[in-house]
C-alpha cells in the first residue's frame, strides 16, 4: 500500500511544488486556504495535469512527465470526496451509488448498492434525491458511492466544510470508522488542525504551494520546525529570533533571550511558544520574563492575558498566555507579572515572520 | 381551408429543431474547450445569424446552394437534385436562423453546470459519453428544453430567408408566414386573417410551454438540503 506524489505545476504567479507519500496511512495536507491543497488532490485524481513530476499508486504509475504517462481519471482508481460531495442531482441515492459500482450484472449491482446503503445507515433512503437529504446524509452517500467503486486511494477535500458545527462531531466519529475500515492510502485535505489531529496519522504542511517533509502528527505539535507549521498547529506566540550559542535564542520581537531544552538548529530564524505553556513564576529565574499586563480577555473556558515584554516592540509583539479562569482569579488582577516558559517548551523555527 | 401551409410549417420547424438540437449542443460543448481567441471568433460567427436580417441569410444560402453556385451546381450535376425551391429547402434557412438561439441557450446551461459533477463521474470510472448523456444533459435539461421550444417557435415564424430559398408555391412550398403574405398581397383579407389567428394560436401555445417548463424545478436548482 503506497501512494507517492511528487509534482510541480505553475498557475500564473502561483507555483505548486508538492512531494509526499502515504504508506497506507492517513496523511493530512494541512495549509491555509489557497495554498494549493485542492489543486494537489486534483492532480492526483487526474482532473488536473501537473507540469512535471511523478505519481505512483501501489506500484502503478499514474503520471510521469518524463515517460509521458498520464492515466485518465477513469483508470486511476482514486476516490475523490469533493467539498460539496458532487452527488448527481438527477439521480436517486441508489442511482448515485450504482454509478460507482464498476461492473457486474444488474442483480450484482443491485446487491452492491443494497450493501452500501446498509453499511452507511441509508436504509430507506435509496429512492430519495440528494437534495432531500441532510448534509451528513449527503456525505455518507458520497462515501458509499466512492467505496462502492473500490478505489486504491481515497482523497478527501475538506469533508466538513459544507456542514454545520454541531453536526460535525458525530460525522467525524463515523468518518474515522470509515477510514479505519478502508485501511488504504488516504490523503485528507484540511485547514483545521483539530480535525487533522484526531483523524490523521501523519501530516504534510503546505505553505504557498510548497510542501514540507511529512512528519508524525505528534511532531507537528511538539516540534513544528517552520513558522508556517507552527501557526497551523495553533502556536500563538512567534517572534523573530537569532541563534545565540547551542542552546539559546535571542527573541527580537520580545526583547528576551530564552534558554532551550535542545540544540538550536543553525538556520533557526524564529521562536515559538504556545499560549498554554506560559506559566506564572513565583520568583525570578531561568526563562522568567517580567511582563506588563496589557489586556485580559475572558474566553469561554479560559482566560487569555496579553502581556508586554520589557524589550518588546510596542503593541505589536504581545505575548499571549492562556490559563484557567480560577488560576487567573487567584492572581487578583495584577498590573505586572513574572512569567516563565520551560526550556523544553521553546520551539526554534525556520522561516520568516510576517508582522503586519 | 387548405391546411397544407400549417402542416408544412410544422414539419419544417420540427425537423430544423431536431437538427439544431444536436448541432447546438455539439457546438456549445466543444467550443467551451477551445483556446480563448478561437472561442471568441467562433462565438461571433455562430451568433451572427441572430442579428443579421433574414434576407441577408437567404441571400448567402442562395449563393452557396443555388443551382448556379458551388454546392448547388454540384448536387444538380451529380444527383439531378435542386437544393432550392422545394419544401425541404426551407429547412436550410430555418436551421441557420434558429441555430444561434439553441447554441446560446445550451452554452448558458453548460456554463452553469457544476464541473465537479463531471469530475466526480470521471474519478468513478464513468465514460465521458455516459457523463454527457446521463449527468450533464439531464442536469441542464431545463435550459436545453427552453432553447428548443424557443427555436421551434422562431422556425415556425421564419419568413425572410425561407421565402428566398424555398419561394412560395401553393401546395408545395407554402408555409403559414409565406401564405399570409401572399394572401394579403392578393387582397384576400379574410383568408389572411384566418392564418394570422392560426399563427397567433400556435405561438401562444409554444410560449405557454416555455413558461411551464421554467416553472418546474430543475435538479440543478431546487431546495438545498
């Protein structure tokens, strides 16, 4: 079980340069909107043609610019779940699923459709039109249709983009079951780190059309490596930084020098600290920063405190600390604070920082 | 009352509508895939009959199909067949006149077609022909039907080009519109009026059909879930 993708494509000023592989695992393509995630999926499915590169699925070459191989979408056996599901509006639910059944006699097809209707809890909906279904049911029909087609890889394009928030959780649980049962190569495109963290095994971050090396999902959160990956993983505090020796980073936007728990890479240009990893320090010490309290924001389940640092650039580089409401209440509304970050929780990052 | 013009008009309009159904959707479908410049030029050429006076179209057809011109002369020599001044000559003129109506409505329908439906079909292994006839056409059905009805109505009312290409021979090439003109010219006002009423009745029925078609929800629109 493997899917190898290594493609390049120019679209006006935009350049797509993506390379990743799946070994039968669920790979997340994580990136902001417009970074080329959907275009990548379309190239894998054969709907769009890259300018150059290679796509190999389970040893079958789907596309190879050097050998002039470019299989039609019909021959690729790649299932594609579109954002809006792309159900055929003129056909019934059963008709849609039947369109996915590749071959077999009429009776065999009917049986395959019945089996999919049962497997996706769509009994009794076979005669309905797609527009008569809820968003969640439409998604199940689309998945049933794709899996009836017996694809060798599954591409999911923001599966929850078309759904209301309260529906998502139940559907996400179902989708997790479906993906586990499928057991093959899955590429999951999303901009939501939470969704991707729960559903995928590995992740490949896309920044303005360029992919970074694939890593385990946990690594994205413990050591994202680049500024864009850190931002996508939800890191709220990022400063331009300079390497000061093997285990120290001078963070320019905050005007502080932080000790690191591990060696700083030579090309580190930024530092990141998650808002949850800033803690209130009882006294001065290593990695302790005296801060002024600029704003306190009462969030749903926590309190967010915006802090100014002594050497920080005025107003633009506040540190964001998140702590429980009780912990903040116990502080008694101070004007200034000592805060600390453990050396292991400082992340050295590559890539530029845009402060505007 | 001799009903030949009624029958002849219907038969000419029906055959031309069938012809432009295929020609119109074919042009609309394939033109969309051409490079922008070629598409722009062809679009102008194909839409031209909509704005040209029917007499100009009739003249151009005669220049090509007339017995003393390229194609017309060849047919006359090879098959002893005159392409003009027969009842079916009118099919040439009505087809050219109504082609832009069908072409443009089909194009508009195809342009509003959700591309991902075709893409989904292709990834499922469905052939392009199957996708065209079982997904694209049914989804665009409403626009295409409306285009056909309009084309049919226009073909029924065609006068200028038809009178030049097929002429007016009672019982042979007479249509409703040429008959009205002939009867009016010969001061047979009562008979002309009868045909005017027939024509109005047919047109009203056709437009009613268009309205009914537009009222029925198409699968592409319809209530969202």
